[in-house]
C-alpha cells in the first residue's frame, strides 16, 4: 500500500484537533488588559497542547518521509495514535478550566503517555515491513527519545497525584526533547 492517504488523513485529523483546541479559547468579558488574567490557565494549557500536537505532527511527517510502504497493521497503529491525540482538546480544556488541578493534569499526562505509546507502536509496526538497510530502519535505531518519553510521562502521571507542578514540568521536559526534529531521519533521507 502507498503511504499518501495515511499522511493526508493524519494531517487532516491533526488540523481538526488544533482547530477544536483554539475554538475553546473564549474572549474575556471586559476590554482591559487585566481581564485576560482569568484566562491565563486556559491559554497556558492551550500553548502546551498546541506544542505537543505540533510535535506529533512534525515527527509523524518526518517519520513518513522515510516510510516506503504500509500495511493494514500500520493503518490501525496510525488510527490508534490519532485516537489518543483526538482526546487532547478535551483534556486541555479540562485542565485549563480547572487551573491545573490534580485530576485534570493527571488525565492530560495519561493522554500524553498513551499518545507516546501509540507513536512507539506505530514505529514498531513500520519496521518489520522495511528492510534493515532502508532509511526508516537506519533512522529509528533504538528509539531512545520514544522510550524516554513514555517512561517520563508514566512517572509524571504517578507523581501528579502528589505534585501537579512536578508533573507539568516533566510534560514540558518531554516536549523540549522533541522540539528538534529527529535528525537521524533527516540525515538518511
């Protein structure tokens, strides 16, 4: 199978996810700068989520540049990833509307963790259908960042029960590790 439809569908779903998140941003009541203060948690949760969804889109795009073919397992693995990403607008809104309280932050982290697992599964379904000497196989290597992300998200979800601040810091740490696209893929293409 060719990869073009998977890429186009994924791009469309991710665009809709970002659109839904931005539509959750409401105009403040009042016309003074201080009227924005009450929207700060909502705006911060939006920024964090926009960055995370953008990182998934960017890395998905880079990943599929190295992909030569797909199969049914890849289609389902990609759909699994899109499912978890589609929950981001809900968890983003809940977290922002409730000023980063414990359970919304934990749910947000759980969705990040599951998205990370889903991305890892997607990569693992692509590898068996590509030869060892293909760009994809060479670029993926041991996938340290993918494993690191899932572990840190898992730890953050658990820690979030006691410290929302530490959990949020860990979510930002994982995002920061992905800000630079995977150079291994760029180098082999």
